[in-house]
C-alpha cells in the first residue's frame, strides 16, 4: 500500500497534454527548408542528397524539397557552403490547411464519433520497412501519447479495420501480403502511408526489389513524410485521412 503511494507521488502523470497544448519540439528534427535569398544554385545539396529529394529550377532560381522523398538525414544542411539550408522543428508534414495543432485531438475525436460510431479501428501493415516507422506507430499506444483516449484502437485483423497504416516500400516479397490485407478490409477504408519509404520508396526507390512507394500496389489517401515521422505527426496524418473520408462519404449521398 505504502509502496504504491510512494510510486504515485514519485512518478506523476505521464500522458502529454498534446494535442491540446503544442508539444515541446526543441529536440525534434523537422523538415529542411531552403532560403532562396541566400542560395546561389550551386547544386551541392542536390548532388549529395541520398534520396534525390532536392530539385532545382535554375530558371526561377528556386530550390525545392520533396518531403515525401526526404529521409531527414541533415546532409543538405551540412554540405551547403552558404548555410542556405536549415533543419526546422516542423514535424506536421501531413498538413493540408492551416488548422491549429491544439485543435487536432478534439477534431479527431469529433470526426471519429460522427463517421465510425465513437471509434476508429486501425490495422498496421509492414510492407518491408526497417521498423523505425513501426516503432513510432507503437509509441502511439504508450502512456505519453495514449492514442486510445481519442477513440482510436489497433486491431489484429484487417477485417475489423477502418484504416490501414502502411510502412515500408512495398518490396516484391510483401506486395501480395499488402494487397490481400487491403482487399480484406471492409469498405469504405482508408490507407495512410507512413514514412518516406511508403510515400515514395525513400532511398530504395527504383531498385530491383522495391518501387516508388505503396501507391503502385494500393490506393493511398494520405502520406505522412518522415524518416521516421514522430507519433504526433502520425496522429495528425490520421486526422487528414478522415478529412478525405468525409469528402468520400458526402459524395456517396
């Protein structure tokens, strides 16, 4: 009895206030950005990028980054001789509008209640990943994030799933498994690609064993860039997928 009381006093509440309050991102590695006012178009970052995510339009003097392909290795920041490239703290790359992160949890709960009867069932599918994204998805269920407080539950069978969270580059040996899982999930179903490999193939793009992401095997509603994306970014992407599903359900009426 006294031991339990001491533990309660010693270890306070662990669950984060996010998304009601923004998560402290001081130690996060977010998306890289290029300052075109400083960039002289030398192309060093583009030549050194391991996933080919950096593209340059010399006529316009603009350097762009495809975040679906970016693996957040920070090499572009390191090799830029002018310091025109820097890594930010922005991890919410599934954003499609200017919605505030503080409202994400409440919006997610409201959408789930309206569309799926107070709950959303997710089946996670590994289509050939390094497991980094899978670890971040597992973290959604830990005491710090606690995704179940929003009515989101992971299920063992795709037949019980409303959404598929897919990681990996859909390698040849997992194509059939991914397709069977997709076909087993009941309609209307959602597919969310998690991580650079699932979004675009990442550094394995155009290789003999993998293609350019999972789109060539199954349709995708939302991509969540990152290598890997943080749990908060994955939760954000789930909300964006529900936005897409809301549009689909309206069209059915």
